[in-house]
């Protein structure tokens, strides 16, 4: 697809040069970085600082416990596709069942030609899944990965306004240094009515460069501050596998931890009822996912 690349510092046009790209307005030069033996154009502008002012409307509306029960559409819907484990094994990406549900729904309603930004692409697993599903117009970016077409900073995306119809960002939200700025940027590059499918940590140990771990209320606030209408939210893996796998540092025991989580969930439904167990899954999830739509106003 023809990508609407712009300078992430001032959103001016970029000129192709022998050594990379140059901004026509500010003159900033963007060269190549070698990542795991691959040359990738670097649009992060790590040598330039930017000062942002983020506006908040007060008082802010809070997400109440009772509102949780309006979610769960994708979780409770039948999904005909590969399981999360099968997708991880085949494509190498950590897509939740709910993320795949909404991708399938978008494919059916809008077709495979919608413009997709694969934000935080890692090794390229999500792009491989998207292509295997039937999507064709995908741009993969990451802060540092050989699977990326461009190295970017999520807080200064090098794309023109309304460049994409869908953003898919998997297991990334906790790595944003300032999630409010990053959500504003994602909203900016999405077309009105465009979709966001995003996941990030809630109850996991600090890992790598993770900065913020989000509660359901935090996810809601991010959407409210960035012209996103939150349509659905779901808990990712439960607190047992998320905490124990990080505490033990082993992947081999994960299947056992998931079994323990399923046993706990079943016990909680029997002891406290489905409504209580549903709320408890959001209170204690290892990660959370959201499906949101950018406002058309």
C-alpha cells in the first residue's frame, strides 16, 4: 500500500534521498538502522525532543463496576478459527480470541483492502496472521524490530492524519512511556469511524521496558481522552498463569497454570455465581484487550 509518510516532528512531507528520507520543512534527516542484520528506515528522531501538552476534561467520567457487564460480546460469541495457542504456534503472535473475532468481523464487513497499521509488530507474527486471514494493506512498525518496515515512536507516529482504517497493537500498551500521548497519536492517524484493537498488561510483573499496567478503568480513560468510543473490553490470561509464569520464568509450566486458572474459574462460578465470576475476571486479569471506534465527530 502507498503509505502517507510524514515527518513525525512537524508532519511535513518527506523527500527520498540516497541515504534515507529528509523533511522538506525542518530538514530532519532519517537514515537506516541495522536491526538483526536488516536495514530499516529509522523515523524515531531520537536526537530531537518534543514537548507535548495534553488536555483533560474534568471531571472525568469513571468506569463503574456495573458497566463491566456491558462488555463481553466477543468473549461470549462463537468464534470459528484457530485457538490462541494455535495462532501463537503457527504465526508467532499473541492474539486474543476476542481480537481475532473483531478482525474476522471487520474482514466480513469492510473487506481485506482496509488500511491497517500493525503497531508494535515485533517479529511480524501479527502481519502474517492478517495476511493469512485475507487482509492485504498492512504497514508494520515497531520501536526496534527487524520485522518492521519502519522504526517509529508510538508517541510521534510518522503518518498523515486519517492514514489508516484499523490499528492492531498487541501486548504493547504497557510499553508506552505516556499512554495518553500515544492514544492521541493513534486516534490522529485513524480515519473517523476507524477501529482500534489493542491489548496490554494489567496484572503481570514488570517486564522489559514496561511502564504502565492498565486496569479496566484506565483503559476507559485512555479511550475517553482520545476520541475513542469503547465498544468492548475483555480479560486476557488470568492472574494465575500471568503471575506464576513471570515468577517462575518458565514457559514449560504455562499449560499447567492455565489448567489451574480454569479450575479456579469454574469453582468461582459455582460458589459465587456467573455475574461475580465475570467481574472477578476483569479485576484480576493478567492482561486486558479493547475494541474501540474513533468518533466521527
